[in-house]
C-alpha cells in the first residue's frame, strides 16, 4: 500500500475509534464519578447597596479632623465590580435513570479574589468643603456548594450534547473589607462585612459528552449559576450608619467547566 493510502487508512481508523460507541454516559442503575474544574465569571448580583450616613465629627475616625462633620455617600456596587472571575473545582456522583438521563449529587468549591474599588465619597464640611473618595478592598469570596440535579443526554452513542439543572445550598465564608479615605488619612481595616452562612444556590448547564475510552468521557460545559447572599454583619457598619448596605449579596455567574467522568 502506498504511503498516502496508509496515512488515509490510519486516519480513518482513528476517527472511527473516536466515534465508536463506548459505555453509555447514563445507564439505568449505573453509577459514575466525575472531577471538574474551570472558571466562573460574575455577571450580576448586588455586592452592596447605597446609603447616605451623616457623621457628626470625623475626629472619631481621625483625631486630626476633630470638629469636621461629613456625610458618607456610599454607592451601590455589583458582584462583578468586586469579583470578576472565580476558580472552581468539584466532584460529582451520577446515578443513571436510563441510557439518556441521570441524577446528580455534586460538591463544588469556588474562590474569587476581591478587588479594590471606589465605593463612594465622604462629603466633608468646613473647612474641608470637599467630597473625598472612599475605597473598599474586599476579602476573597469562598463558597462550598452541595447540589442535587438531573442531566439529560441527547442521543445514546458518540459525542452527545446534554442539558442539566441543579439546586441546593452553598456555604459562603465570612467576608471582611478594608475601607479607606486616603485624602483624609482614614483607614478602617478588617471591617466585618458579611457573616459565614448558608444560601440557596442553583443553575443550569449546556455541554457535550465526548468519549475518550471505554467508560471515560470528557464533558466541557457552560452554564448560568445563582447563589444567594450571605447574612450581613453589622457589628462595625451599624455604628457608621451603614447597617443596610450589606443586606443582599446574591451572585450571578457564568461557569465554564471541564469534567472528566468515569463509569463504575
């Protein structure tokens, strides 16, 4: 056989092997385990609300400013203002209901680094008579989700699209922040912002299941994820008249993940 024909034959053989039927991704009564990882991009949700809080004397924050009144003018900020990209890792157990559908139990850890952002201003009275920018440097977002779901495959062989939906609860770690007014030499470090608490979470995914070997599949997916807000911690913010700004905290994200799935 000539070399071109040999190359063509080998190529066709490899393509056929890649597309050949393997163990079904879902099979009635069958179990599977999966490991996944990827990124989650914040696209919405409230990090904090806005508020106007009068301070009779800035001397309580900086003795050099004693006798000067001000109003803290905090503006609303979204989750994607503070946290743009998160990293996720997770594991999953699947139980087949049929050759095309399975129940899911998943655990997933998400972490995002907080950004230093402008959160508003401090309108200081005489003799300053200026609005000074206020900055917030927020701690990392850390969340551990436990969710139940269902995945539906479209087809029974080869590369198959799928859709999935999940719902459950997520444990969100406490978040603290450093608030500064550089022009007034004011720094409030380690201010408690939200408490560690459980929140509802859920989402939906769209992806492909690609057979790699007998009982092994690669499943890239993209989706939408909602996580409720943690409880606000007013132990310090309340004294500044800002006890209402942290009452929300829900997060909308777009996860982009790759899962490696093994049939048991």
